[in-house]
């Protein structure tokens, strides 16, 4: 074989030397990079450790942790652990009726706590010599507790049983509290009963009061004048109704243009007539009627009156023996069947000459001029009301039974609820759309109480579904009879509603809100003084 040419051998050597030097340079550069990275990471790691250590010290300082507490051999920690365990054993010993042992444990707990307290006062850790006896005595008692089968498993079972027992007691107490609260809310205060009796006596005793009413022809003209501002209240509470009218009059810019239509029952009719004839409310016109005089209000026309004749309905509301007490007492309140409560669905029949009217409950206080309500555009709707769906529990599904196909197929469960208590009604649209007929339809469908339980708001939500215009929330502020309300909201509110059980004229009324109502009561009035109102 021929040997290669010398030129080829020289080029091969030259290529090898180039590769060698390039590799060597690369290794040197790599070593430099490694050294530089070590130098840069070392101080950084030190700074991180320093920061972590600083944070740890800060945490300890913030928690007021002492060196003794961090010490695994701390006598104070041992005593605290023993005290915690002993307290649990005291509970179990008492439940097991082992009172002597419970007393011994309690005494030893006190001894250990005294030791810890003394050490804290002198600001020095406990020594083994001073705490040895306490630790040993407590350890003996804890060992004795274990011998009495006060072990962890037994303790857990007993505590679970105790918790269940307490929950049952709490449920029972809550149920009783609700019942007593409902009873207190339904009571008629003696002073209010006294006022009714005295006013009735005055009405029949002084015929001049009756003549004064019959001679006033001008009132009859105002009752039908649609250029005036008409309000209606359906109530049997004289004082509450008086506050509604007085607060409206005092805050009205033109009280002589305000007309109040009151409807009450036979029992309170004379007393109402006497009170509003004897007293003047800045020129506000007040008319009083009783629903027993409405000839159209009979069982053949009104479903609620028809249901009252049913024996099952009477048992449900007045005996409470139908469902074993499953239905809450508030749903069995007979007031929900009162015609004064359901008369709001017959406003066009009660006031056939009127075109627009503001409905007020008797548990409200008016603190702004309400003339602006009569210029609110309802956009073709019948009912103007403040919506209450800021919370989920004020939507339709809260009030209605959506397991019923009739409800499920007609109404959106997330539709926004609204409140009775301050409502603007367009009576022209009401008559045109036969709203009372819609109410009758749903009331008759609920004869077995499967669509809703009770009250006037659920049928109101059904009746005015798609016919309600939302009003500005400041017109109607709710909740003063059961919850806390933002003071700023109260200050800006036009109508304050004491809805709930804690009415301001009752002893169970919320004290901080009573003044808002009481400032419209003249406690110096001779009638109120005689009946011990204060």
C-alpha cells in the first residue's frame, strides 16, 4: 500500500491541534462560570437565611412566645397540658356522677394554676423543685382517670352524646322562644284595650261627636276628589293608625291635600270614629269605615270567607291539632285570615271612585313628604313597590312551593320579591286587568295550602306577577321590627316599616327604634294618660 502524501499528514495534524485548543478554552470558560455562580449564590443564600431568621424572630415576638414555651422540657408546658386533660376528665367525671373524683381533679387544677400564676408574676420559669409535687399529683389523678375508663375513646363518645343533648335542648329552647315571642307579638296591651273601651264610651255618650261627623259635607266631596292625595290603612289598632296619620301630616308639605281612608272592624269602629273626630291632624281629612258594611264582601265572592266556613280550615288555624305541630306557630296565626289583612286585594271595590292610591300598613312611620309617590310613572303596571331581592331569601322560591307543578310552570323561582306596607296602586289599570279576579283564582287553588303556607305576601306575589313597578328603595325601609338597619338608610327613608314581631307599641319592641315611632305619640293626651300610656 502506498503511504499518503506528506501534504495530507500535515493538514491532519493541524486540524487535531485546533480541536484540542478549542476544547481546552471551553473547559476553562466553564470553570470560570461555575466559580462566579458559586460566589453570587453564596451571599444570596445567606441573605435569605437571615431574612427567614428575622421573620421567625418577628413571629415569636408577635405571639409573645417565651424561651420556656419553646423548650421541649418546659415544666410550664407540661403543667398546661395536664390542666387541659384534667378539665376534660372533670366533665366526664361529673356526668358519671363521680363527684368526689371531679372535686379532686378541680382542686389539683387550681393548685397547678396557682403555680403558673406565681411564676408569671415573678417573671421567671418554674423550677423542678417547686413544681415536682404538683406534676406528680396531677399525673396520679390522670392515671386514676384512665383506670376509671376515662380514656380518649370514652371521652369522645361521651362528649358527642353531650353535644347532641345540648343541641336538642337548644332546639327545644328556640322553639319555645319562637312560640312565646309570637304570643307576645299577638297580645293586645292593656293600655291599648283601655283606650278602645274609653273611646267607644265617649262616642256613644257624646252625641255631638256623631253629629259633627254627619254635618261635615266637605269631607264627602274630598273622599272622591282624584286631584287630592289618597292614602288607605286597614287596621284595628287605634294608636298605630294614629301614628301613621300624624307622621304623614307632620311631614307633608300640603297636609290639606292629604286624605286618609281608614277601614276597621265592628268592634273598633266607634273608638276609631271618636278618636279621629276628637283630634285634628294639621287639616288632614280622615274617613273611617267598617268592612262589615260592605255588602259585596260575602262568602260567595270572597274565597277567604268561604274557606273560613270549612271545618278543616278552622281546625288548622284555631286548634293546631292537624299536623302534629309540624307547622310553625307563626303560620297558624288567625290574623292571617282577618279580612282587614286580605282587604288590600279589594281596594277598587272599597274605593270605587278613586284612580290612584297609596296603601300603608299600620306599623309604619312616615318621615318624608309622600306627594312624590303620586307622580311616579308605573309604566302601565298596577303595583308600585320596593323590591327586597338584595338577598337570595327574598326571591319567589322563598315564599312559594316550587315542588307544585302549577307554581313551577307559571313563575320564575328567582323572580324578585317585594314588600307590602307602602304600595302605590293604579286602580284604573287594576280594574282593566281584573287583578282581584287573579287573586281569587290563586286563593281558590290554595284551598289545601299546598301552593303557600299562609299570609298575604305569597298571594300578592302571584297576583301582581308581571304587574309590579320597582320603586326607589328610599321610599320604603323595612326591618325595624326584627333586625338591625343601617342608620344612614333610616335617615334617608321616607317610610319606616316595623315589620316583624317587635312592634314599637309592645314591650318586646326594639328599644333603639322605638323613639322613631314614639315621637308621633302625644303622651300628654288626656285619653292616653288615663290609660297609662308612657
